[in-house]
C-alpha cells in the first residue's frame, strides 16, 4: 500500500501500478530473475548505495555501489557466470519491505519519489548476513506505465566495513 | 622457533594458521615497524581526530595545536576506559565519559575531579607526565603519517624504513602543485577472511588474474561488445590480458619487505596545459613529468600499507585475527589538480576497492580458499615461481614470486630479531 505523505492527489490506478512495479522489483531479485529486473529500469538509470549517511553526491565521494545500466548489466552477467568462484556455494537472498510512501512528485520531470524500509537476508556459502535500511525509488511516469530511473539504498551500516557485496539489495 | 617455518622458496603453512605465530607477528612485526596511521588530510584542523587500530592497540590519530599529529593510546589513565567513542570528530579536550578526567590534544592530563582527594607520592595530578595518555612516536613523509609502538634500541627513521618504496608517496604528493592532498569522507572498507599475508602476497601476482577473475573479465568483455565501453569496463577487462603482458610488469623488491610494480598503461593526466605548467613551476620539469607519466601501478609498505599512486589510492591493512583482516582505501585529492582526475579516481576506487567491486569477490574467495585449505592441512606453501626470462638479472616481474620471498626474508628478520 502506498501511503500519501503530503496528501497529494493522484489517480488510484497510478498508485496501484506503482505498487505493482515495486513489488515486482523486489520479488524478481528474490527469485534471481536479474534480466527481468533490469527491464524495469530506464536506459539512463542509476543504482546507488552511498558510503556515508550524510553523503549527498557520488562524483566526489566513494560509494558502496554506484552503477549505470552498463555496470548493472555487467554485475548481472557475472552473477550468472559459471566461473564466479565466490558463488560456487550458491547465493540466495530474501527481501522484506515495509509500506511504500510517496514522498514527492518532481514538478519538472513528473518523477515520483517513493521510499520504503527493507530488510534483506543473504545466504552465501557457509554464512547468512543481514542488511537493513531504506530504498528510495525515483519512478519515471511514461505512457506505458512507470519505469525506475533510480534506486537508492541507504544501509543503516553503510559506513561499516563489509565483506564483498555481490548482489543488488 | 619461528626461524624453521620459513625456507628460501617455501614456507610452513602454519605461518598462516597458527594463533601463536599471529600473536607474535603483532608484537614483533606490526608493533616494531612503522605502521601507516593516516594522511594528515584526514585531520586537517587542530583537534581533528580519527580512531585507528594499530597492532591491536586502539589509538587516537589527532592533530595538536602546534599543527603536528599525535598518536595517543585511546585509554584513560585512571581506570583504563576507552576515551573516544566516535570513529572521528573534532575536540578541544578529550574528556573521559566515566569520571571526567580531561586531557589535551597532546595527551597531557589537564583536569581531574576532586584533585585534593588524591594522596601519596605517585598520586594522579594534572600536568604530571606519568598521568598523560601514552603517546607513540609519529613521523610523517610528505604528510603520510606513520607510528611505531615499540622503539628498539637502534630505531630506524621513517624515511630510511620506506627507502626507495617512498617513490609511490612522492608521485602522489607531486600531483599537487602545492604538495597538499585532501581526503573526502569515509574510506572504502572491506573485510577479508584470510591471514594478512595472503593478501600482501597477491599484490604483484601477475599469474592469478586470468584464473581468479574469469567471471568479471567475461562480464567486462560482454559489456565492451554492446556499448561504448566506459573506463570501468576497461579497468575490469585489463585482468584478461595475456600472461606475457604481466611479464612486462617490472617488480622491484626493496629492503624491509617493501616492493612496487610498474608498467601498466598510464592514464593521460597531463592534458591540461595550465596544470602541467603549475606542476613544472612547483617541482621542476623533470619531476613534474614523472608525476604525470610514471606508471608506477602499486606499492607495498610491508606489513601494513599499500598504495596505487596512479589513481591516488592509499590503503591501510589491519590484521583482525589469524584468519581475518580489514583493508581500508582512501582516494586522495591533489589540491590544484583538475577535478576530472579526482572524479575518475573515485570511479576507480568504486570499481576496484569497494566491497561491491566486480573484481574483489573472486580475489576474496581465492584468499579464503587458501586459508581454508591451509587450516585443513598446513603442509608446505610454494613460492618457487621464477620468471624464466629473467635468470639472475637482479630485477623481477609480475610473473615471479621474488617479492613474496623478499617479504619472508623481512618476516624472518622481524620474528627472530634479538633472539
């Protein structure tokens, strides 16, 4: 359910459509259907996980992830590659998300900014890791429905050391 | 007892798995050598501090009023409580959260509650050196600060310790016409499930990339086919070059286990004429030319630091346990250099040094498998590989394990010194 934070009026059908898109977004990752997942994004999309809680931009500061469509596709190719040694023991993930909130509709672009809390468990080889934080989506409203222009992931422990991070949150 | 673990071209696997060896390494290697504390750009103003763990001791890397850095033990002289709780910050005084003992940024005890209540000759009092925070010697080279926890009878000055390996630091500092480097934000920090030596032994290993990085090389090649490849793709694809290319990489072994490697393709950094001229005016034409064109790829400052001068990366290595280590990477920004260089170097760091790097997981997996294999049975570990093209020319390449053998010669010196 998308909660309207600023009480803005939008068509119920649009809310439902955004809701469906975001459900699919997480579920495709949970099911490792990465190609279908990438198809939900615009050509000029960005996947960004800042390294610091206060980080405002990604050009002059390192990030945990900062990828355009080309780099996202590269990650997907590697995840599917038979000689990805680190994945020899398999990797499985499960994302659980909280209610989505429409934070803002950008006046210039018409993009929707939607936030939701998440938890992700990841099983790889001999260990399970837990991640938690906030997903912030920028959704492009197009003729044929919404596409994701940006997914931003703010981990609660973004500034802590991590073992390698291989899949998208 | 440690002497027998190391031979000329092989070592006993227990050097990677024994908790006893690890504890001795911390005291004899990490505490006795110069350890990388940080760059002064991390603490630009008086009172700026950062917590740093060196050889198991928690230190406060802090800049005092006199502009010079200090390395203070992060432990109150009263009951031993950890003094600073934040990872970094700025303070005029360091005040213990427990009973309020207060120290200056030089570690001197300034205040304590109920001072009249302390009796006896050896009683705590403000200003007395016995009650200051323990401070360790810090020396800097081109603003790179190093600390030494134990001072031997015949201490080696930092510059002598670094020896020819300091060229990597010079090349970075010389990228700024003022010689000033700054640091933006947090370092990228990755935890690896291996002994610290496994990581160092991979630094100039030109034989591993085609095998270890097969998956990311394939991904980069696929990306290069469909798009106009961005630099990230080229950086990842570089691991897929034929072994002969790695044979062209020159590896120099320096005293005390340090080493560096040169010969990779150099980025074009001298395209801005105003920048080129500013560097030439600051350092002279020859040195400025070196800063812009010398293709020194990486350097190892044994045992605890490594640099990628071309991309302005400095890395600090911290052993956490016999089978676990931390690597932190900073991208240094050269004052007066084009912003485009810094942006590219940030992208390089994200691509190569971030926990999310497409290259890193398979390196980390190789290290972890070495660790797991040796834990199941230590046996002997080979470092016999020599680049057959070289014979005894005195130089070495990325196809030769000479730098690993040199690390163990230093290891043996440290571990058996004074015994």
